[in-house]
């Protein structure tokens, strides 16, 4: 089975990417590496990848995850399985061993999701889909995630290439909920999901305590727009209202997290603007 690891790089060099350094240390000839560079400055990555024999795609600025994934898929040839990766993931050899074993034994499964654990010890993915807040069921014992609500984050998601014969990521979503909308559409298309029996530890930046409020606000604006875009993609005034409620809740939560009432207020104002004026 030919696996292509797609690593989306953002404002760092290949040498600084934990993911890429781990991948290069695996020594598995059946795993090719595609670096999709969303960086806004030149970090010398094109030359480094060329010299190292890595496929390199320069997005010439931050074009978001949806576009990065679509370009990677269209550039690929002869791949059986895509593995989507952030640039700071502690990917392991065990992950690929379990993936290859499951993929060969479960030919009816289209999408494989490992267990993702955050820095707080909570299992965030896979989870059970709900619009306002996903249910992190794997933290509740042996509860099963039913196919009808199976949801997972993009990081370390393994997807059979045949999926993309009739599907591409919706580029109206920039970063947040790209994975959630992908899973929603795959469920609607009747694709099958499976949880990999391997664990990946992920550092979620938005859950760190030492946050630069200015940078965090810029990131927050992207998140709010993606939430409202996602709501509009689902259609109907009901989802616009639910999207607005979700945005407001996140703004209050993040305002408390960064200890800034003004942050929460700015978020609420931006959420209101998006709820009223955003169109697809």
C-alpha cells in the first residue's frame, strides 16, 4: 500500500517541523512525503525539500487547509492512502504499522482516525458529532461512536485515495471545521469510518496558557468566520442562528481563557457582524 503523508507547513522551516523530522526518521519506503507550504515568508523550504527528495508545493502565502489539501491530492499520482498531518505532530512508526494492518484487513473502511490526546490528557478525536459541541465519548469508557455521527479532526486522518475521485474539500472553509464538514459529507455519501488502535499526543495551541492575545485575536477571527460559513453551508435560518450562538459561546469562553473582557466583547461584535452580513 502506497501512503502519502501530506504535511501542511506554516511559517516555519522543514527542520523546525516535528512532524517532518519524525517522518524522515521512519525509513519506510512505502511512505512518500508531500510538504504543502502555507508560509507567508521564505524559510528556504523549497531548496531543502528538493535536496532531500521531498515533494514540495509552494502555496505562496497562507491559502488555508482546504485549498492545501486539494492541491496535494491533485498533485499526487499512484497513492493508495493519504495521511493528513499538521507540522507539529509527534507521528510514530506505530501509527503507520497499525494503519497498514487495518487498511489491509478492513477493505470496506474508507477513513481511519487514530485516538488524539491533547496536552490536558483529554481525548479529542474521534468524537461524536453535534453542531454546537461534539461529544468526546472516548473519555466516557467504552462508548461506541456510531457511523451516523462519526467525526474526527484532520490531524493524522488517513483517507483512501478513491474518496477523492468524486469529492474535494470545500475551499469556502479556511481552517476551522474543514475536518467536520469533510466528515459530514462523507457520512452523507455513505463512507465508512474506523478508529485506529493507536494514540497520538497533540499540542493544541488554543488550549495553551501562554497566549499572545493579538495573534490569538487574528486566529479567532478566522475561527468565527469558518463557524458561520459552516452554518451557512448546512443551509437555513436555523443553522445561521445556531452558528451565531456557537460563536458567542466561544467568544465568552476564550475571553475568560485569556482573562480579557475586551477580547470577549470584540468577539461578540464580530460574531454579530458575520451573522448579519456573511454570505456564501
